[in-house]
């Protein structure tokens, strides 16, 4: 039933795009625009196809759409970084909004774990967005490039622990009652989880929030290692809570970009539709894809985009 | 014991309420965004920036873009909803605003279950997101 729903949604969006492409307004403006190089719809259409591929790769590579979007689009498209970051945040936000309700209902995303973390991360994302918008573009571009290369290193080196050993919950997490129970679907095992090192974990979310807001990246790449490896939440709870967390962190930063004027609908809608359709296809391809190969491919693309961002920032 | 475990496996009432509002907001925001984008690109509503001129603006930084296009930042888009491009901001604002609604909605549930600390954190989150959305947090240009 759910699969049929998604297929219908894809068909409707496909028909919608077809209607746009054959509309008289589209043809008229295209003819006018053709005189000055590319027609107006050229870059939005390329953006749609690229984000569609990105959506597939993001699912198969186990990364968020936002982290691929900002370095690739800012590196290879004619859009200014201000608009790319604004759009990137909305892309990451929509991915989180789409996944959030299901994860919360299944009790995989923990609201109890997310609320204190989100309070810190969203406040710092606002600060990050304000810093990012106040700094010169080349400085942000250099910092973005360095961050993306850092993310590649993190993806290559970070281990994951399905159910980390947490001998004892710390005092803060005990006071906040950050704990839960979930059933591992593959084995049927009931897992009782709690977290430790909460103060340090919360402190790291200051940094994560700032980076998310500053670069317009979703921060799943940083959320999951902190929740899983440092605080000791089970991997599934960490991944689900991280995804849900983005809906809060990115909301605060998105408003800053939105109010500043960094949102152009002609960039936002093709990107959102592209990423979402790509994600639907990606989920289907998961069964047959080779995850190791895809992961290496994603890391390589990210590294290339990171170097490109660095060189653009340095003026090479 | 078995019954207690089953209860623990279920999401809490505030979590379910949050999920329900989030789902509603996400679907309505996306639907409105797709409809308004259709009105924009199909030429049903005239845009403020003509479609064939849009590519001139997206390579500027935001400061130059606002200046060249004669657009005010903040909530000024509310006064420009008659234009095909600006009407898209309704859906975007719903998507960016639904989280605030979710937080505000769970406060009474948290207070009923005497979870005062979490209720305070939820209220603080609404204030923070509200401050970000208000446009009062001004930022400098490039």
C-alpha cells in the first residue's frame, strides 16, 4: 500500500514536471532566454537531474542529501554560495521532515534524546548561520572545503557500534531520563538502552550546530558518531534520532537564510523534488546495490567537491 | 513483565503527537509548494522576476541580489504573494515552521505528565525557533 502510494506520488510529480516542460509560458520564456545563452530552465533542469542522482547516492551511501548538495552544487553550478546554502538547508530539512514522523512513530527516533540535544544544536545553528552570512564568501568556501575533506576522513575512519556497551548512565542522562527500549527487527531481541558522557556529547553539539548553520549542511555525518560512539546510543536509535534532529537544527538555520533572502524558489523546488525522487529510487536499489562500492564512490565525489570548494575559495 | 515491555516499546504520547503534527505539516507544506511552483512555472501567476531573467540573479551574493532585484528581506515576501515566485514562500514557510508547532503542541502533554524540565526545554525551543523566524536576528552582509 505504502509502495503504491510512493509510486503514485512519483507519477504525479513526473506528470507535473512534464506539464511544466510543455507549457506555453515555458516555451515563450525559453525562446527569449535562448538569445542570452542558456534558456532559463536549463540550470533548474540540470539541478533536478543532479539532485535526483544525489538522492540515489545519498541513500545508497548512507549520507544525508545536504552534505552532498552544498559542496557539489556550489562547486559546479553558477549559483552563489549564499543561495546554495539556503537551498541545502531546505533540502536537508525536507528529508528530515519526510523521515521524522515514521521514525518517531516506530520509536526509533527518541524525542527524549533529541530535545536537549536539539536545544543546543538549533541555538548554535542560528549562530553558525549568522557567522556564515557575515563572513566573506571565499573564507566560507575554504572552510567548507576543509570541512568536507574532514567529513571524508571521518567517513573512512569512524567505526560504528550496533549496541555500544554503556556500563552506567551518567548523572545528567539519568536526571533527564534519556533511555529507552527497542526491538531489533532482524533478531527480535529487546534492547534496553541508556547513554553516558552526556555533558561532553552536548558540548560537541555546539560545534555541530555551528557547522550545520554556517555551511548549510545537514549534520547527520557528525550527529551519528557523537550519539553512537560517544554517548553510546544504539546505532539504529542514533541514525533515526540524528535524522529527526536535522528537522529541528536545520529549521532554525533555514529561517536565518530565509529572512536574509537566500532562498530562490527556482532553485529550491527542483532540488527538493530531485532529491526526494532519487531517494525513493535509492531505497529500491538498496537491495541490489553494492554498498561498499557506492560508499567509496560517495567519499570520492565528496573529496573531489571538497577540493573544488577549497580551490574556489583560494581563487585557483 | 511482558505487558510492561510492550508498553515501553511504544512511543510516548507526546512523541506520537509530535509525529502526527510533523506529518501533517510536511505533507501540507510540500503539496502547497508543488501547487504554487506549478502556478509560477506554468505562467498562471506572473513572477516578480521574469523567468528569462532569473539566471542573472542567482550568481550574485544575497546582498547584490536583493539590491539589483529591488527585494526587501525578512517577511517582506508576505506583501508580494501576488507574484508567482513569492507565492512559493507559503509552502517553504510551512515546512520551516511546522517544528515550532510540534514543540508548542507537546508542552501541555509534558506538563500533564509532570515532566517540567522537558516542558521548559520545549518552551525554550519554541522561543529560539520563533526568534530565528521573526527576522529580528539581523546579520551583516558580505
